[in-house]
C-alpha cells in the first residue's frame, strides 16, 4: 500500500484516539492510558508516512502555549535533581505523562475540523451520561454507606465536576446549533438529568462549580451579546442583583444552621416524665443544626424503649455501619425530641427506618442537597473544635493537611521538597506537628496549589499559575465560552482536591487544556 493510501486513514485514526481519551475520562482508566499510546503511535506513523518529523518538531517548537503546557511536566523532571525517593518520583512522572504527551501531539498534528470537534465533545457528554447511569443504578440499590461511593470509575468529586462541565457543553450546543424540536427536548432533558445527579451526590465542589459556571454563562449571554454591549451598566447591575439574591438565599439557608437555641442551663429539668434522671452535658456544648446534642439524655429509657420500635441492637450498628446509639441520639435531637422513652415512642415508622439505615439527622433527610451537605460539614467542624480529633471527617482532615502543607512550605519556600519526597515530607511534618491524625489518614494536601508549593516552592507555583492563566489572558481567541467554563471548573477543583495527582484528574486537565488551546477548529470562530 502506498504512502498516499496510508495518509487518508491517519486523521480518522487520530480522531479515534481522541475519542478513546474522551470516553476513558469517566468510564475506563485503562482506555485513558491506551488512548495516549494510540495517539503517540499515530503521531509516529504520520511522521513516517509524510516524512515530516522535522516539521512536526517545528510546529511544537513554534507554539509557545504547547511549550508552556509541557513545562509543567518538565518542572517535575527538574524536581528529580533534589529528590531522594526515586521510586515515588518515577511513579508520579508516569501518572503525569498526559501533561507532556497531549500538548506535544495535539500541537504538532493537524487541528480538528469543526464537525470533528463537535462530535468529540458529544462523545464525551455521552460517555459521562453512561457513567451516571452506573452511579444511579447503584444509588437505587442503596447498597452503600456513603453516597459518594456510587461513583464507579473515578473520584466522586472529579465525576461531579465533569457532570457540571457536560451541563454547560449541552447547553452551549442547545443554543448554538439549529436542531429539531425533539433534539432540543432531549438536550433539555439531559441537562435536567445531569443536574439531578449533582443533587444526588451532595457535592459542595459540584454545587460551587455549577453556580460559578452559571454566572460565567450569564456574563457571556448578556455582556458579550449586542444587547449587553448596548446596555452595559444595566446588565452589570442585573448580574450584581442576581449575585446578591444568591448570597441572600445562601444566608437564609445557613443562618438556621449556625444560630444556637437559647437555653437556661440552670433550670433544665432533672427527671424525665417517667421519673428517671436526665444527664445534661453542660461542658462541651456540641451543637447540630442549632440544637445542643448533650441535653435531655436518659440512656436507661433509650435502651429499654428502643427494642419496642426496632429489632436492631441498641449497642450495635446501623445498616451502614455507624453506632446505632449515637445515630438515634442525633436523630432525636434533630427532631426536637428528648432522648428518653417519650422521644423514642414519638418517632414515626419512617423515622425508625431512617435510623436503622444510618440517617443521623432528620432535617438532612427531609431537605437533602445543599442544606444537608452544609449541615454535615458544620457538625463535623464543631466536633473537631470540641475534641481536636480530625479522624474520619472530610473537613477536619483537610485542616490538618493544610497545616502540614504550610509547615513544609515554610521549611522549603523557594524550590520545595522535590518530585519524589512529597509523601515522606508530609509524614515527617505530621510527626513534627504532633498531629492527632491517625496514620491511615495522613495524606497530602488535597489542594493542588498547596501541593505544587510543597513540591516545587514559590517558583513552581508561579509556573503553575502561568500554565493555568497565561493562555487565557494573553490571547483573545482563547477566551471561548467552553474553554472559559472548563478553566473555571479546573481552578475551583484545585481548591479541595489534588486534581493533577491522579490519572483521572491529570488526564481531564491535560486533555481539554490541549484540546481547546492547541486543536481548536481552524474554521470555528471563537466568541469574542
């Protein structure tokens, strides 16, 4: 077969590699890895067939954005100079290969055509849609202890962020292209479906990314449109009003959760209706949803009355493995009931079922979603303040991670600890700080900006910020709507997570960064 016959297959094969990557981001870590080798192989075959390896290198060399994106990987290579744990360092370099491969390949291959670009994004949305059905089926079976476990293939936080991205990709095509009425109806249904998934996961990161992306969308709809340019100040005022309204709604949601009930501790009743003694905790004042957990406790009556309502052992576990006694006491408090015989008998059958399943807060069951997530986070933080025990709590553990991170940054401010020494440096930091974290919870920062500073100091952080913001800020043609949404989601995702420290996170970041910046269709007009 002649070279000309090979050439007509190269671009379709290249697109297949990109599609494999798009599908693998949510459905298959193996496919993510395979796609990178596939793309590298197509790049080599293309160079052999067209005899243009030198031209490919020149395309990459002339593209400063490609160099900038690849420099993040080179930073990790430079970090080998002053590292001691090469086993971890080489493992880290292997995970982060997409930071090098994707900018190099996409910048030196022919850019996608508009139809190919649109099809690739639609394939990605479809793959996320399929992944949500796996998680939703798990959710319906209710065979999990934490709703975050229903994310089958990747971390629930990264999955939620990809769902948010798909909401706005779908919305973009809904308004941009001419479609039949039934196609528009399907796109609207898909957006609603994705929003329901975010609601199910109760992910604060997902909620924040959704709200931030919605605000970016409003900006593009109004300020970037002819209407917005003509009525600039009116549009800005409208956006500020929407922001203020959202802030007010959030305040109204938050205030009942932080306002503590007024209690006269000196006049608390000493006995229950049945004449047994109450125990009132007037020292630690643990609070949940504004109510004191330690008041009106009569364990004797709880132990005697609970078997009348349920077959589960009072001293045993709930169906999700939590302490039944603690769950019952929290649930009674959340309903405003005393923790005595009358309180247990006042529970409905649904309440008993909730407690058996491990639901500890009636209000969180009644109002799932944002309120439930905030309530759980506040309760966790209050316990951490009272007991100084961060183990098992997402927020409290992150506080310890941050404390250890700043300790390391202070010790190695300029160049950090190096590529391979990050895990061992954290372990030593926890020892030096006498952290109450158990060994099993002594992890890295869970904040990408802090992770970069710990590994590579202020020098690394400045380069990292340049990689994130310089392409967007320097050239108007890169400020497309979809890239702006992607960048917004990525910037926010790096606050609660080490986004590029895992295969799924680094692949998502590197793939779409390279796609929007280096392979944007030549016949597509960006939104300016």
